[in-house]
C-alpha cells in the first residue's frame, strides 16, 4: 500500500480508481509467462490500462520490471530480445493518479 487513506465510505469514483490498478496488476501477473518478450509484456500493461479506462495512465510513472541483483530498469521493456525467465522476480508499480478535492 502506498499513500492510500480514506475516512468513511469511498465514492464510486474513488472505488473505481482503486479497483482499476488492482485488476490491472492481477491481469499482468496472470499473463506473465516464461519465454514472453518484455516488450510483449509492456504492450499487455498498456492494453490493461486502456481496458480499465485509463489508456494514457501508464505514461505517468515507471511501471516496474525485474528485481534482484540489478536495478529495476524500464529499458528492458524496449528490448526485442529480452525474455521473461522462469522463477524471475518482478516489482510492479501499477497505480492510478487521483487527487481528492476533500481535505482534512
């Protein structure tokens, strides 16, 4: 969880903006398969954002990548050669920007 706080019952707008990244993330995890090109995975990420009504949201932040002994590097998504390997670990940063008009 990152910067998520709401007091009371959230509105439909807030609930939708919360559920969209959760569903996008779940779809990415389900679609990620060994042998898949990272560039294909990135296209999947973009399609999922569009499917949930946020076609340009992926441009607003780093989406994540493999983790471990190297830093997560988005350049790997642009490679036409790099492929997902079995037992590889990923760190995804699927989010939806939302600014509330409410203040506390």
